[in-house]
C-alpha cells in the first residue's frame, strides 16, 4: 500500500482544513517546497497535493508551487483542485505532475471525464468526496444528485483506474477514517482505492492495507505528530 503525505495549498502555504471548512484553516508550513523536501527525506515516494483555492473557483493560483516540487524533488506528485479542462491537465503534466485528480468536473461532466481518461489514461484519477452519504462538489460547498454507488459504477464503465475517496466528516479530525466505507467500496468496485480523511494511526493504516486498498493519504496526523511518516512507511511496507 502506498502512503501519500499531503500538502493542501492556500495562498502559497501548506495548510489543513477541518471537515473541509475554509473558516477552520491552520497554516502548518509557509513553505510547501520545504515541507515536500521533508516528506521526501522521510522516505516518501509520492506526494498528494490539493489547490484549495482552485477547488473553489476552478483556477490554478498555486501552480508555481506544484511545479517547483515536481522539478526539485524526487517525489511523484498527484494534484487535485480546480482541474476542469484538458488544457489544465496538459499544463500540470508538462510541469512534471504524475497524476491529476478530477473532482467536481468528473461528477458534473462525464463526457469530459471520458475524454480525459481516453487521452491521459492512468495519469487521471477521480476524487470522490462524500458528505453525509452524498457526493460533495465545488470545494465541498454543494452536493451532487447522483448516488455514490451509481457514480462508482460509472467510473468503472469509463475506465477510471484510481479513485481517492474522502469522508469529509472525518477529514482533519484525527478520529480515524471510515473503515466500513472503504471496506464496502473495495469489495464492490474493481478500482485502485485510496483512503483519505481522518487516518490517525499506523494500526489503522495496516487495516486499510489488509483490505487491499491501493493507498492512504496522510495529512493532519503527520503535521501534529500523531503519525511519524518514516516509521509508517517502514511498517506499512
């Protein structure tokens, strides 16, 4: 199972939200590049990044930060937040990004998702953010009418390989992730499923690994010291 340390970007800084609430934002490092270098030094091979400003308005205001991480570290970067055009995907790919994550646009425009998957194949993943049993879109401010189950089935039909699934109620709470949700989804859909939101212990990571999940994203647990990244990488490996 792959561990993805996370850097959420807002105004060029590494921050974390609580339950996806922009009003509950904590700046953990004003220098995201330095933070990425620390993760690489601990042994990480992948890095999960989200442009929180982009998630709200569909722009890429933190592009230069992402590009700098790609060009100056050994980390394989996956980035989400505001990616709503083929041109934006190409721009990130040309900057060295390994995989882009489509969120709102994947839900609201299946034709675009199909086009992106056909063109970029495994370099495209989909982020499914779940809020009280519904799919959250537009920076977690709205919910989609399509059910979670129907959307996952559609993703399989379109040839999506990788899905990052977040339970928003768990995000940033350090209270554990929604293990039952991941167990259910992993047994029902043939996808590379990455757990996100609330992961707070190495034992929990081991449980996710036993389920056969492709990966897990670590955010607040790393910044608060609840999980030591180097230790987690050793034990999960």
